């Protein structure tokens, strides 16, 4: 288990600033430090088996008035598109989704880019706002952006996706 | 042998969940329900097949009172991975009712795999408290049992095949349905 680096810690802090009450996640080695960091803070966690399931659970919690987020990987959006379109967007359920990106520098999988590279366009075609956090952005920007995105999703009653760069915990680009 | 039509089962459910949040699966189920009862506490999912039980689980995790889900065998099969999630996290305030007619009645009456496999047995095998029934009286008493249970429960109800004729399309605005539902929960 790798601990969160400064950027991922900032993401966790940003969700704390918003007052996150619960999160739904689909397991990912890249997002693991975020998932474990939120659990360590005592935030209620629900593990979903598929991304559309996560959208349903998080959307239900949002309609019940909870501050809830999804943590997942960007290659799972293919599973989630119908749920995002017909439920989360159409029923105005407001929650942020934080998805680590795959297929970029440091990637070890030969084919994952074939879905991950298309994800921003797919989401935009569904009228889902997409924000980006890269390793060149400062941890301060990660924290403030995370808070602002979560707040905006709740105010606009829409899912908003943040795609964040998180290298595999086993890799080091230094 | 099934004894009730879908709309007869829905009338029992409507009476038993008259003031509780109820998530309703899409297609003919949502249309038939809306033809005789529309409440702010109803959340019909107009086109999200496979998502009814996940949404109900999310609501039950965020709300303290009883929550009901009306799912179908076809819809549950489309998102069958929710069953282990229910077993792992299912809160005791959640009752999932699966109206099982062994067919995708909203999709040209194609036979569903529930005709050939025991989906209630799968739920039981996962350790979920599961009831099975065929009559309105048994459905009513099972809902009462479920509301008094200390765990999530799934009630499988065998219903007759087909749809009630003459039911109009349900063309509500989902944004309005979502807002009314959220407001109803907030005021409780």
C-alpha cells in the first residue's frame, strides 16, 4: 500500500473542505491512496462492482441530500455512460466524480489508452462538464479545484467529472 | 404458478409504501404505476434499466426511514452485480421487490433468463434475506416482515406475463421527478 502523494493528499483535503459525507468507489490501484485516505478519515465508503452501479448508488445518496462523490478510473466510463445520461444527468443528481487517468506517460498497459483517450470527448458529448488536474498543477490548485468542483456539482445538480493524473503507485517518474 | 398481474401487485405495493420513498423500474412498470398512483415520494426511472436497485440502495444509505424498490427480473438481471453489493452494504431500511414475470415485457415480451434460472436462489446464496410469493396477501405480509427485519430484504413475486392494455406512455420530466422526490425526502 502506497501513501497518497502531495497531490492526492490535496484532493482528499479538498473533499474534506467540501464536507464529503460518503463516497462510492470502484477499486483502482492508481486511486487507491485516495480511497484509503478517505476511509482513514472516517468517510463512509461503499465499494461498487461496476461503474454504472456506482452512479446509481451515488445518485440515490445525492437525492437523499448527502454530499457524496465517486472515485474511479477513467477507463470505467464506458460502463457508466448510460447511467450518467439517463439517470444522473436527467434527474439532476449533483455529485462530483474523481477519476484517475490511464494510458499516458508511465502507463504499462498496452491497450488501456484505446478507451481512456476518448473519455473527455465522450463525457462532453453527454454534456458532462470535465475538469482536469495534472501533475504540473500545484497541490494547492488540486485542493481548491476539488472543493470548487464538488460545490459546483451540488449547486448545478449535475455530475461533474475531474480527471486527475495519478501514476501507478509502483512507478516513479523522478 | 403466478396469480397476480403486474398492476395488481403494484396496487399492493402502493398501499404498503404509501408514505415511503419508492424507486420504480422503467418501461411498462413505471407506466402502469403512474396510471393509478403518482406521489412525490415515487421515483420512476424512465429509461435506466438495471439501475433501480442501485439507486434504491443509495437512497436507503442516505435516508433513515423505510425505502422500497420495485424492480423487474429483466432489470435486475441487467445489473445483477448489485446483489453482492446489497449483501455487503444493504441497510435494514431497504426492501427490494422483484416482480418476476420471466420476460422482458416492455421489450416485445422476450423471455428473460429468469425463466431458466433461479434468481431468488442466487440472492439467497449470497446471504440476503429473501422471500418468495405469488399472491397479494403474501406480498403484503412479506412487506410487513421486511419492514420489521434487521437486514435488507428482497421479495421475489411471481406475476403473470404481459402488460396491462391501454396504459398511456408516461412522459414526465425526469428533472421534475428528481426535484419533487428530493424535496419530499427533505420534508420528512
